[in-house]
C-alpha cells in the first residue's frame, strides 16, 4: 500500500533552529536577510537544507553552500 508523507517546507523560524545547530553565529550572519527572502519564495524541506549543511566541512562552506543551493533551486 502506498502512503504519502507530507513534508513541511522550511520557513525562517525553523531555519533559525537549524543555523543554531550548524552555524555558531546564527542570526548575526550578514546574509540572514537574504535567506529570509529566499525561504519565503522557495520550497525547500528541512531535509534539503540539513543535507547541504552536513555536506560541508567548515562554517563558511555551510553558509555559502546553503545560499548557493537556495538560489539554484
């Protein structure tokens, strides 16, 4: 039997929790306003964003990779 799983798209409130877990500077990052605008326009799940964070080795890579992923989608 097929079952559908409904995944919620990531919004800013949840993204703040993710950056707290993966980036130490959190909301102080200069690109947070850009992220807020992009998240309102894009449909990315928590899994999509977490995958980007986990694939990076450094804090700066995580930030830049997430922003690049958002703009590509």
